[in-house]
C-alpha cells in the first residue's frame, strides 16, 4: 500500500481507504535525529573512557528523548488513525493499537 495510506475494515466488512498527513511528522523526525546525535555522543563517551556517571546521565537524556518522541507519535496516531478506526468500527486496527501501546509502556 502507498506510503501514508491507511485501510480500515468496517464492521460490515466494507473497506475504507484514506490517507493521513500526520501533523507532527517533521517534529518526530527532528526529535529522532537529535536522539541519534545524543546516542552517538554516548558511544564516543564510552569509547573515550569517560566517567560512568556522565555516561549514565547522557543515557537518561536519550531515553527521555525517545519516550517523548513516542508520546508525540502516540498523540498523532490517536488523533487520526484511531479516531477513524473507532468511527468505522475497525476492530483489528484498535487491537493492533492496544498491543502497540502495551509494548510502548513496558
């Protein structure tokens, strides 16, 4: 299926196909790029034998950046895909979201 295109199977078996341009895509990409940069810095710190406490602090910052990025993706997904899935009765999409949410919050 084409990038950005979503398919929902309605309760009556009909199929609804539509596209979503998520509002936060650019923000997510920017946050991921920053997190990758921070993680590269952590790798260099370890390679250079820097203080473990400093490495742990930087790792904590990376973890926080990833979690906040996930929250932004979650918000976007809820506002678009999940609202549409609920309105169209797409139980499979709702089940997949529930599973993804369970994994994210572990």
